C-alpha cells in the first residue's frame, strides 16, 4: 500500500557551470579580428571605465619570453565548483579598490604578441567606408528615366522588389498582378505586366530580371553588337537547341546548326564571357566580407657571419598577431580621481550618495578588468594554437606544400587544451603566409596511406586530383574510374568512390559536363 504524505530525500550530483568571465572569454575567443574590433567598441560604449591607451604609450612595448607560460585559467574545462555554485557578486564586501592592480595592464606571460603598428596606416583606420549604390537603387534610378505612367511604375516597383540575389525574376507575373490589385486596388492586365518586364530587362546590368538562365543569356546576346563574332550562332543555339547545349552534345549541336567546328567554338567563346548571375555584382559591392588575417607567418632562414643564408643551420618562424584593430585597453585613471573625491565626502547624506556611486564605479571597474583579462587570454590562446599549427606543419610554412595529416586533437593534446577550445580558435581565423592567405581550418585534415606506407594529407590527394583534371584532354575528359587508376599509379591507393567524393568536394562536375570543343 502506498502511504500518503510528503517525503524528504537527499541526492548528490556533480554539475559543471561556467562563470560569467568564462562565458565572456569563450565568446571573445571565437571572434575574428574584424568582429573583435566591433565588440571592443561596444564594450567601451557600455562601460565608461574602459579607456583606450594612446598609440604612443604602447607601440614600443614588447612582451618578453617567460619560463612560466601558465595563463590565467579561464577555459571551460577548469571550473571551480565552489565559486560557481554560489552566485558571486562582482562587488565584494570590501569597499576599497586595489588601484595598483587595476591600473596595471600587463599581458599574460608567454604570449609573444606584437602590435603590428604602422604609423602610415593609422590615418586610414577612421576613414568611413565608401558608399556603394545597391542594385535596387541603380534600377530605380534607371526606371525614373523611362517614360512610364503611374500604373507602369507600380508594376516596375513590384518586379524589381521581387528580384533574387542573382538578379533573376523568378516570381510569376500573375502574382505581381494580384499583389498590385490587393495593395493598390488597381487591375493590371497580363500585357501591361509583360511589357514592363521586357523594358526592365533592357536595363543595366545586362541580363537583369530574366526568368531563367536561358532568357538571361539571350538578353545579354541581344545587347551585343551585331558584328560580334559567334553572336548569331550563339543565339540560335540557346533559342532552338537549349537541351543539346545544356547536355554538351557538341557533335549533334554542330550538325543541327550546320556549322563548322570553328564556328561552334566561336559561339561558345562568345557565351563564355556572359554573366549567368547579373545581380551578384550587388553582393560583391555591398558586402564587406573581405578577409583580415589574424596572423602573419613567414620563415626566416639562418644566416652566417657574412649575412648569407646558411643551409646547415635551422632558421626560425616569425609569427605575429594582427592587433591593429584591437586597441590596448586600460582602466581610466579619471575614475581613481573620482574615487578619491568620494572618499572625502562629509555628512550622512553625502556619504550615502557616495557609497552608491562607489558601488557603481567598483562594478564597472570589475567588469572592465574582466574584459581586459579575457582579451589578453584570448590573444595568448590564439598565439599558442598558431605556434602549435606551425610546429606541426613546418614543411608547408617553409615551402608552401607538404601538408601533413592533422586533426584538432593533435593540437589540443600538445597545448593541453580542450578540443572545443581549439575548434573555436581555428573557426573563422586566417593566417597570411608567403604562399597566400589560408583559414586555419585549412591545415586540419585526415590522412591517407600511400603505396609506400607513408601517410599523407587528404588535401594533398585532392591537389593531385585537381592537377590531373586541370591537365586532362577537355575533348575526352577522364572518368572517375580512370582518375582512380591514374592516382594509384602516383602511389595514392584510393577507390573510384573516393575520387567521386573528392571531386564533388572540389566542386568539379562529372566528365560529361567537363567536355569542351
């Protein structure tokens, strides 16, 4: 029989929580250089205690090596359970502030950071970004020059507002007519809508507002000069034999058009320079997705007494972190003066107000110090990971090839960090080398064993596959089975299905679609 009533039980469990400082550190860790600059600006706006050091105060500072490379432990793996279980207020019971500690702004030991300051570039930092007219604005300006009445302008606005990111009008014209009828109460005919669409398709950029790829390319061909080589054959190809063109059945196409191989090749050269995505020009201009390298790495060979390169001696890798967009922060000294003045307050009312103000100041100072420490710890962690990647991929950073198999676990074990921390570091971060700019994720790849038993990176295998395809006879492209045999002849023991997988990852089409005249 179940007895009614309440029952008191005790259960012990172990939970892992992150402190606010650790959460802040994790968020900062995954930010790239450009996003970090914006995050610092936001924090400075929210916290008046944070202040930026002037360039002449810190540009000559250098962090020296230290035997103690143990940073402040703010990773998610090392959590003090006693501090986490109790909600710790940043303002402790002590109303005084250790100003000597707060005003110090030392880098974490062992960070080996450089500022990369260049006085010639400083004046460019605060220049506003140039304004680029969007595609929609450009089309609206061109439509304003056309002799459209009020009804036609409504149709034009509805059409250009329906263009996708590639500049195509994939919406049904009946939907445009229904939308105008519902919103404006005006009935538009199919002929009116079609007429306005055809007028918009004559605007710049050529091919805009097409309903499919075929119409896009045909509209661009119609705008070319009549004497453009291959133009007439290209128009006939797209208008009358689109399926043969799409499937690259060149022999059938040549017979249907009754042209020579040279004439067909001329038509395809004409088509090659058309833009299949006329609206993407807006994406290039309007987005600012340029890459700002977080690191610069190059190899400096050893030299002899006469200054010549000494091949018998090992050189060194120079690794610098791009901190130009991340200003050096400090706790503003103005608040120390304010604190001292509050300590001189007389009278009960004045002291009560001063206490409230001091609580506010101390809260902000604690928050500022946390933020500064997280920034410094982020720099230390990023540099630590970058140094380890360079150590594991020495051949690549020396010569630009010879990438070795490497996974996140290899780096994490070497620097005694969690794999998730390393993953946050490499995601969205870039390094500039003498051989190009690479995302840090580029250096992480699994390995394959060659015929000789040597383990090589699958990225090296992809490079070899890419080279085979680049140098194949485009009239008779290599099938996946043939590619697999040729890779095996090079010593890479991979199957046909592996070749297919790598080819798809490299965005290379099948042999039939790689065929050219």
